[in-house]
C-alpha cells in the first residue's frame, strides 16, 4: 500500500497540442459552406498533470487555484476536465494541472481548443489509457461549446491533424495533399478578437438582409472550393488571388477592422501573393502567402516594422510519399 502511495505521488503525465489557422472559409463554414484549416506547429500547449492531494488545481499564466473557482473564461476547460475525469472514471481530486501555452488567446489560432486537447491528452496519459480521435474530439467539444456557442468543430479537427483539413458541417472530413511547399506569415494585430460575437453579428446580418448576406457566404464557399484545387495543383498565384477575394467578402460581412485591413494592405504592398484575416476577425491575426522562403522572411520583418504585435513565418510542407 505504501508503494502504491509513492507511485501515485510521483506520477506525472503530459499532453501536447499545436495550434491551427483557418486558411479560407471562416464564418461561411458556420452556415454550411466548406472551410480549409491548416495546422500551425510554431505555437502550442503543453499540459503536465501531477498527483497533489486535495482538490483539483490549475497552474497557468492565466489562472492559479482550485479548478472549481476558475474564472468564467475558463469554465469551458473546467467542464472539459470534469467530463474527461468522469469518462475515465478518475476521482475528481488530487490533481495539479499545469498548463503552459504559447498561443495568444482571442486571436483565431484555436487557443481554447488547443488547451482542451492538451488537457484531455494529459488526463488519458495519467490514466494510462489510449484514446481515439473520436473520443478526443467529443470531449474537446465540451470546452468549445462553452467558448463559442455553436462551434463548427473545425478547430479541434485541425489541431489533431498534420494535414490541411477540408471541413463541411455534417459531412465527412477530408484531408488535402499539397502540390508544393507554401510559405506563410501570420501577423498578430495585437487586439483580441471575439469569435462568438463575430459569429453572432453575421447571424444578425443574415436575418436583416438574407439575400445579400447569403450571396456573400456562398461566394466564400465558391472561393474555398477553388482554393482546394489550388492547394492540390500547386497554383500558388491563384491561391493568393483567392485569399484576396475572400478578404473582400469578409469585409462585406463586417468582421474585418481597420487594424487588420492595414496589415493586409502592407502585406500586399510588400509583395504578398494574397493576404486576409484568419479566424473570427475584428482583432486577431492575418495570414499572408509569401512568394518563397526568402520573401517570407523579408515580409515578416516588414510586418514587424508596420506594427504587428507578433509575426510567425512558417512553411506548410508538401507531405513526402513514403
């Protein structure tokens, strides 16, 4: 018995998750159109669980204390922890959950979903249990529903994937094989966006002017279909044009803002093949498609000088055939 206590007290478990970006299709995806999202491995979350007697506690940069007293913005994660512990039949006690995230929240990068998936993976590891993708997605959706109201499910799917994800609500998920490496830059406007508020504002617009707004949503869907072809056929120039067209429609939906528009304009002026907001909008980040690796580094530096809060150049690699 004493050996069991020592083993439990020394036990730790780890779960990690990368971030995600919506390449094209945001907002339209909520209304039945497709979207394409891509994994964003440069930033992510690591959760470490330790056996610590007492109530379940959280230690993170955004909150430190008992899980049951967590602030409102962490209630989705608290619900997710409770649901996962119940599912794994682990007592809801004697745990310290350390969450270390490099994903800025409220920037459309899947922060809440990444935290949820990282936490779930760590709890499964703590229980010495393997998980299916279906289990992971179902449990993460507990947190996402609290955070976003009626989430599309795209964030959680992309965070659990290494390939670009083709997503349509109520349809089977598909994964996109790239025709070439693509060099992107993500630039943070420095302002927090609110996906839930943006989604609700588009829904209100749809009620007020259904014909006009529905046409915008359908147009984003068409552009997304073309973008899939561009990704598969290595049509980099065409993909850039599609990103620019999608931004026009997002501006018409009222989800862009002056700060995002300014960064997008600068990116295009500096030779980006295309640039648009990514995620919920009205704050958050933009994504720009660079011409090549050298241009990607140059463009990243320019966007820093133009006032971007953070800039991440990264390459989305074509998967090699084994």
